[in-house]
């Protein structure tokens, strides 16, 4: 395990630092380096994003295309802030939370344990639903879920980042062909499409609109972005421009995928009265597409469903353990002590990978305990404003050189993120405790 006397430099390094790259100078060279953004897009676009956009399209047509654009922009600024903090300060998000106080690192520690337990079961079960629908009768749903969880565990445990990135690139390629291909069957008229960019909120649609904006892209995995940058050996402020292009591509892809769901809902299901709920709704939609266009279309959409679910699982299995390992190291380190490099072979990393995979299997059989779901929902609803507030404080601090500190636009967007996510969080908490 490598060490470094400079706490700043060592903190942000995940992989081997002996072959640090020189930052590319042209757009073409930068495009060749793109990779972490692909991982962000593949992880962030899950089945929840697809079903939300399809449901909204089913109810309101192309009305909320503008909301997808707004959501992609907001998440871009959040993820760009995470990447800029890592590169400009050469510190991790966990170290940034430590600067804010023990309450911040403590919050993340509690949240990560509860979130990981519930998400581990949810992610594996969601991916399993697709394969269970493809191959009915071969195995029960819980067995498919266990298979997906263990497959993710083995891939992350034994592979290096470059293989993980290639697998994620293949999965997002499959998503592009299947999801975009399906949407091409239902292209709206030019007038309907352009009309979707005009901001408006029909009666009774406000919370759905807010949920769509807030749901575009990832949540906790955005905080993992810096570790994926470090795996590519992007280190220091000179990589900021490359990082920005990388993350722009990520949220262009995210927006395109989410818009494709809106198109499918608005053109195929609008006015039919079909009510799709939860991840099961994607299975129902695959069946409807099969009835309309033939069994091949059902398979195409089930593959899209599976690739969205499994890529999200892999992204979390790889990225969030870095955060947890960094958290463990941060709370254990003594002041001014040399900081060890965060690696995927760390005991804390592998503990959390195990935590995501095996303990949640209990939920396959017993369901989600009500108390755990309530706590998870409460903490989950507060993570996005927590991240936005953290970035506002850290990126305006003197820890960042003046040229890379927040300007007026990032500060405005992050403030809007805080207001929106606090509102959504409060609404979710009210909904949880009034049921």
C-alpha cells in the first residue's frame, strides 16, 4: 500500500500514480480520454428514471421534455462540482465533508450503511426481474437476484478499473441501441417535439415534474466520480477542462435516455389509460410492445430494462465502496499522519462490497422491514441537498484556487438544487410519515 506525506495529493489518488498522464489539449484528444462520464451515465440511468419518464409521457405527452433538460443541467453542475473539488483541491469528497465537521462524515457513515443494505437488495431484484421475464420458469426471482448480486461482486472484486469501464461502455451501448431504437419507432411530430421545450406545468402535475427534474441521473454515486477520475490517473487542476467535457457527455447521454422514455410513453401509451407502476411497469410495457410489434420487440425492451438495471448495480458495486473505504480511513487517521491511498483491495472497500452483496439477500425472502424503509427514505431524501450544500461551501472556500472557485452561475444552480431537493425531501418525508 502506497503512502504519501502530502495529505492532499495522496487523498485523491486511487490507482497507480507512476504513469500519470499529461492533460490533453485538443477536443479530439479529450474525447479519446472520455470514460468516467460513461460510467456516470450508465450508473445514473436506472429503471426508476425510465419508468418515471414513461409514466409522465403517458399522462402528459411531450409536455415535460424541458424538465429533462433542466434536470440534466442541474445534475451536470452537481457532478461537475464533485469532479472540480477532487481535481482542484486534490482532496476527496469525504475529506471535504470532514472539513465541514464530524456531523457531515457521521451523516455519510450512517447513511451509507443503511442505504447499502436496502439498495443491495433493490438493485439485484430489479435486474432479476428482467431475466426472470426473459426466461420464465428456469429459476425463481430470488435466485436470479442472488446471481446478479454475486456476478457484480465477482466482477468488481477481481477486475481492474479498465475492464469495469469497458463493461459499462458495452452496457451503455446496449442501452443506446435498445432504448433509443424503441423510441425511434414512436417519434413525435416536429411541432410536438419542439413544444416540449416550452416550460409549462399542467394542473396536477407539479410534483411529477419536480420528481422528474430531481430524478434525472444518479444520487450517491455522483460522489464516487472523483475516484473514477483518479482511476484514469487524472490528477490536478489541469484536468478540469477534460473532466468537464467528460461529464457533459455523461449528462447528454442521460438526458437522451430519459427523453427516449418520455417519447415511448407519450407516443405509445398516451391516452390509453394504461397505468404502469414501479419496476414491474417495465415488464408490463415490454409485454404491450410485444403484442403490438411482435415477440422480438418484447425482447429488445427487456434487454434495455436489464442493461439499465445491471449497469446501475455495477456502478454502485464499484463506486460506493471507495467512498466507504475513504470514510473509514478518514475517521481513523491521526492529525498530520501520512494518508494511505484508497484502493479497491482495501479491507474497508471489500467489506462494503460484501455488505452490498450478501446481507441484503435476507430481504429477498423476508421483504423490506418497515422501520428500515422509513429510515432509508428519510436519509435518502436528504442526501441530494446535503451534497449540494457541501459543494456550495467547499467550492467557495479558500481551499480552492481563485480561478476554479464557484462563479455566479454554479452558485445560482447549486442554490436552486438545494431549494428543489429540500422541497422534494420534505414532501417525501411528509408522505412517508402520513401513510
